[in-house]
C-alpha cells in the first residue's frame, strides 16, 4: 500500500487538525472535558489523537509538528496532553 493512500477523503493532516478543532469546540461550548463527566472521555480523545498522529507519521515519515506543519496543524488541546 502506498503512503499517499492514507489521504482518504481529506489529507491526514487536515483530518488531525479537524479532530483537534472538534475537541476544542466541544470543550468551549460545554466544558465537558474539564468536568467530572468528561474525565473518562479524555483518555479516549487522547488515544484517538495519538492514533491519528501515528497515521500522520506513516503518511509523511515524520511525527506531527505544529511548529512545522505540511499545511496547517493546530496544537493538541491542552486537556488531552499528557
């Protein structure tokens, strides 16, 4: 399988960026991840972000770096950073 085949529907970087944007929007609108209810979901959100980062590394041969993105990549939300 070719690495560029990982760019399904949108590029890998775009999908990772949009996932992070979604998490930020959920937190901003509801405060869910910083609440007691969201404590369990933080781990799931972080795992999925890590998985998308792994796919990114397979696609581009480097780990995601918000300081040097291919196009644009927002920072991992602070509430899922380890």
